[in-house]
């Protein structure tokens, strides 16, 4: 019974919209949405509101009602972070594997071509088939 008396007192006292509770603001938004333009003007004057305040409250209510979607994303956020980290690690390991494979292929190719040249070196052939003597000391000693 005391609750109804309190409601009657709060309705009879003119309060500033700044002092309104969230429930009061939501109630005003819902009531205003069902009114025509003429009735809306009467409602705004009776409640002591401006249309801009009502629009702001409507936007806040819409944002608040769409907030659970954002929270649902936040719940999967640790999972998505973990997935992203694992994908990054997998990509890094794939690159390392490709590098090692390339190095092994190069090493294998170098073993095959050991002792052989990939380019030919041009040599002048000596007209004398005798081996070339190295060093002049022997010649001078012989003379």
C-alpha cells in the first residue's frame, strides 16, 4: 500500500527529466512511440520533455537492446584470439618448412654437380704436348 502512495507522490511532483530513472525514460519512449504528432506535442509538454531528449533516449534504448550481440562477440573473443594466434604460428611454420625444403634441394643439387662446372672455361692449348716446367731455377742450374 505504501508503494502506491509513493508512486502518486512521484507523479504529482514535477521532476526534471535529468532526475528520471532509466525505467521512466524507457516508459516515456514507449508511450511516445504510440502517439501521433499532435498527441506527441501534448505528451512532451505534459512531461516537460523536449523532442531531442526523447530521440536521445530512444537511441540509448536501441543501443542497449543491441548490446547483447556485442557481448556475445566478446565471449568468443578469447577463442577467436586463440584461433588467430594458431593460424599465425601455422603460417610461420609453413614458411620455415618451405625454406628448409629449398635449402635441402639446393644442397642435393650441389652434391650432384660437384667437380663439374656449369660454365666452360676456355684454355689455350699448347702446341708442345710436353708438360710445362714450373720454376726457372732448374733451367738456370742446368745451363
